[in-house]
């Protein structure tokens, strides 16, 4: 700092060194690009059913019956899995299709039952790739995700067989 003739202070400014900031960007940009790929891998793909209400819901159900849609659904309750379609519910007098065993939901049994349904319904229904998962509010998130995984594919004799890859989530109606 130096003084001028009128006793004012004049500051000599050094030029700003941009090298550290540029070094940070050179490291930060590739890091962000690679972490974006990992974030994409953690996403669970699912679809929501179309929203219809009132007369639209009744018309959609009637159109589904005429088109011969399967409309396969798995309802997760604290008692077990209820498997149903537009035609019927696979259960015995209000009991779940696959009851809870030793306090745990039977995911392998669900996959086997869905494989049996898919083999029986082959070439009969146009929506054989779709399944709707419904869960009661008290069902934990991991059970819903495991149900989605069990509904998508099954390992049979060393081969992976695709069951219902298009998973839709819906709310239960009480």
C-alpha cells in the first residue's frame, strides 16, 4: 500500500489466480458424471395405473371384461398374499392364497404360483406382461419391493424365466 500526494491510499491488486478453481472443476465434473450413473441404477421401475372414477371406472371394467383382460393383482396383507384377476380370486373362503409362514411372506411360493398362472394364461390374454401390486398401509417397504421382484422373474432349473415385468402399484380399497 502506498500513499499518493493527497494522502489517499491506493491498493495494488494482484490478478486473481484461477488455477485452483479450474483444478477443482477438472476433478468435480468427472466425479459428478460417474455418480449420476450409480444413482440411475438404484431406481425401481414401476408404473401407476390410469386414474378413472365413477362411471369411467365401471366402463373401464366392462371394457376389460369384453377384451378378455387378465388384470392380475397381488394384494399384500399382514395375513399373506391374495392373488386375484378380473375373473376370480384365488383363495379359500376369505383366506389368503399364500398365507404368512413363520411370520414371513412366502416370496418363492408367490413366484411359483405366478409362474403357474402365466403358463395357464399363455396366449389367452393380451395383458400377460402386467401385474398390479396392492399393499395395506401397515406393510413395510421392503416387503413391497420383494413382492415386485418375485413378480418380475423366477429362477427355474438354472434358467431365469420372465413372469410379469410391467409392475403397477395401486392403493388398497377398504
